[in-house]
C-alpha cells in the first residue's frame, strides 16, 4: 500500500501493545522478581540472560546486549523490516495500518515507494527463470552444469536459481503484451534497447540465473553465468530504481534466513562461491555484485555482526581486492568490530577448496590463517616501505598515518599508532601534521583506479565516468567530524547524554522546561539530541519511552536513544539525583546560550551602534536569572 505510516498510529499501537504478550507468544518466559526472563533467541546460551520488563515495556539481554521495544523484537525475531513489523503488531491488535499520502515535491515523495511495481515485475521474471530450469527443452545444459558443481536441488531452491534459455525475447514475450510493459522491463534492467536501431532483446540469454534479493527477500535484480562462450562470463543487472549494486550483497538474505544469530559474515568474490559454501554447510557467506567492497557494504554488515572475514584468491588480483576492502573498512572500524583477511592457496577458490577439504578444514583455515586487519595493514605497507632502514621507517609512517587517522574507534586508533611507533621507533605525537600524501597504484591504494581495471570479476556493464573519482583527502583529527557515539572518549557519559537518558525514561520532565527553541543554535550533536527530545515531548506530552524509541527507529538518533535506554537498564541511580542533574544541564545550556548571545551583541556594538530593540535585549540578557525550570 502506498504512503507512509502516520507517526501517531505507531505511537498508539505501541501504547496498546504489551511486550510480555509479544515476547511470551514466541519465547517461554519465567517470572524473576518484577521482570521476566528467558533464554535469549539472538545468541546461544545455557542459562537465561534475556530479561523483559513489563514496567518499561523493554527487553534487554545481558549476554549479547540485544535490547529494544516490541517493534524491534518482532523485527529481529521474525527478520522483518520496520513497516512489516508494524503490520504484524497491528494484525495482532486487530487494527488496520493507515497510510498517508506524501506531498508532491517533498523529500519522502521522491523516494521509491515500498510497493514499486518493479518488485512485482522482477519477481515474475524470477518465477519465469525458475520454471525454465525445470521445463525448458534445453534445460539439460544448465542442470548438468549445476550438478557438476555439486549443487543439490535443495540449495538451488534456497537460492532461487533459474535458467535464461537461449533466444532473444523469451522473457519479453512471456511478460509483455504491449509497449508500456516493455518499457517497464527496460526500467527493471531485464530488457536492453539498442539506442541506434531501437531493437529490444532480453538482457539474460543462455545463462544460469542468480536472483539478487534484499533484506525482505524481494528480488532486486539478477546475475547470470554464461553456459556457452559468450562474454562476459558473469553479467549483472544494471542500476535501476530498486537495485544499487554498491549497497547490496548477494546471499545476505539467505544467510540471515539460515542463521538465527550470525556471529560473523564471510565475504567472497562470486555467486558460485556463496552457493558452494552453503552446499557444504558454510551458510554465512555473501558476495559483492561485480564491484569492489564499499563502505556502504561494510556499514550494512556491521549492523548485523561485529566480525567480517574477507576471503580472496592468493594471486595479485586477490591482493588488490583485499587492499581495496581494507580501505573501505577503515572509516567504519569502531572499537569492538573485527575484520580479518583469508588468502587461499594458488589455484584455489572457496568453491574448489571446500569441495576438496570439507567444511571442518575450511572453518579451521578461517580461524588459523585469517590475518587481522591490523596485521595485514602493516604487512602490506612494509612490502613497499621496508622498515629496516631509516628511510623505510619514515616512508612507512608517511603511508600508515593517514590510514590510521581514518579509524573512528579511539582505542583501535591508539593501538595502531602504538604499533606504528614500535615499528618505526618514532614518537608520533612529535611529528608535525602534513597534508595527506597521494597514494598511488604502486603503494596498493587502488581507490583511484577505474572499476574496469579491478581484475577478472567484471560484470560486463558499461562504467559511467562518475565511477572513477579521486580518493577523498583524509582529515586530520582536528578536522574530523564529531564522534557519532554516545560516550566521551574516556568512556564517561557526558552531562548532555545523562540528561537525555533521564528525559528518555522520565518524559514528564520535559514539561518543566520553558521550550526547546532557545537551544536552536546548539551545534553539539549531544545537545541536539536532548533538544529534539524536549521538543517532541512538549508537542506531544503523552509520549512514553517506548514511543520515543519508535519515533526515531532506524536513524542515527534512534541508535543513540537505544543505547541510552539499554544503559538505564544496567544502572541503578536514584531518580531524584538524575532529575537534579537534568535540571543542572538545562540551566547550563541556557547559561551558555545566553553568554553567546551577549558576546555577539557586544561584538556587534563594537562595529556599529545597537538598535533600540537590541539594547533592550542586551539589558534583559544581562539581568536574566539562571533558572529556566518553570514552577509547575
């Protein structure tokens, strides 16, 4: 159904939903004091550490850290996205989910709708390819190829493998009756139109077909492996309104379906690698789609797991791909995340290796031979800048420092600097900051290379000129954006976050503040978080903690609020003390805002006379008291 779900409906739905009923219908709960406990469904455990609070309408696992409200539980337990989880809770509550139309030209109206008709068209194409693999007269070549690769019918069904028969218009003839439908097939990337002659033909012909699915299992596009001698060997769908290959990962949907709780994800280079590994019991593998691993790929994976293993061939192309992957990892390496690199023996790929040595040996290889990102970083750079000489040490520091400074995790960044100091014997704190050097192809940084030069995994698409852009200059710590996380680097929570956490669990306090508009100029992300909470609660005073969490679900602010909610669970601070801290923080904000405005007016008066209104404002600011908590 088109349109957005009204926020008010989500608030009301959470207000009428009891988290005990939601969790209790899926887990066996046992009362422990005023809360309820169970074995956590999100990680393996023998004694229960999963707790549900009927008072807070919140769950938290002390083992794996999973926590949230009824919506987030349904999303994680049932593997649903946000709209689907709302639909599920609404179904249980016996109500229909309303939708509101977006205004023309608004930001929301420019986004592809959830019910984009291309999804249905792509699913029809997937069904056609499946049917052809079973019944087409020339299916035997495809079936023989799959059997030769050791695949069973069960695995073929799990990954929805199909067959595009030879011929120019099999799919087009099956799905279309007029030119309008043909245009939709072109938009979906299923049919190609020759710009010179205007002739149209199926994109995929005489190929094994691998559907590419999103987190909801919807078909976004396809990959095709040639059966004859045509080039390219592998062909991907082009970019479409619903398919963006720089963001999607082949096999991620299937990996999440096969594993209730993913501990790590193995990134390999091709469709058949993913499927062959699954055939032999390794069901956590994914592959990029004819492009290098991107920062977006890593962000998506790290929302699911904290550990990623890259698996590459041991040849030069594999080393190049690994270095590109490492460069994509650095900007998202928060403390607690782990990345390793596994290089396979010459002449082997994951498919051939697991068939020859089996699942247990392959998993043992991952554990014993995969190099941590930190080790691989210095080993790779040392191949160019040999630290055995003074010149080599200086060169190594020049290459490594800009890479290290990209790491957002403060502890990991510090350890990397310490390791570099150990290798070079230098005190890096005394080294003057220099502009980031341009790292070229010979140093292993291939970010400036066109995708067409990225080895043999070309998907056959034409590359746009925009695909080759200079690598961005790295920023020094002085110019790095503020940290996104909710704690200071020392690990101590700031007063602003303490106030936000207090307000999250005591929403009624927002009514004692004279308004959030006075803080509109606050630049601190933590202050903006607090101001957003105050503003929302003053506009809708009845919002509960759970409703506040749902309001910003799926956003960076929502992630921060979730962390604050979980932290409240672990703390036992008298509410009176928290309220006093909250009031003190608000007063400090007001005082700082007042001081800034006074200083601005004084600076302005040094340049030109103040107006009558500005003089009056300055008098009021200079005589204003510090308290901005109303007497209610």
